C-alpha cells in the first residue's frame, strides 16, 4: 500500500514538472503548439531520466 502512495506522489510530481516545462517552452516560443511543447518536454525528461540511470 505504501508503494501505491509513493507511486502516486511520483506521478503527481512528474505531471507537475511536465506542466511547468510546457509553460516554459510556450513562454520561450509562443508560436509553438501545445503538442510540440509537450513532445519537447517529454524528450527532455526522458533524456534526464536516462542520464540519472547511468
């Protein structure tokens, strides 16, 4: 049960990081679509998690 709570916290934190990233990306480039910003952020987060796991 505790791992479920930890997973939920991790997911909530991940979602908040994604939202913050998208907001920053769109602030930098207002012509960028939501989908483009989301993809950029997913790629950045994936790259970071790969670096951490090395």
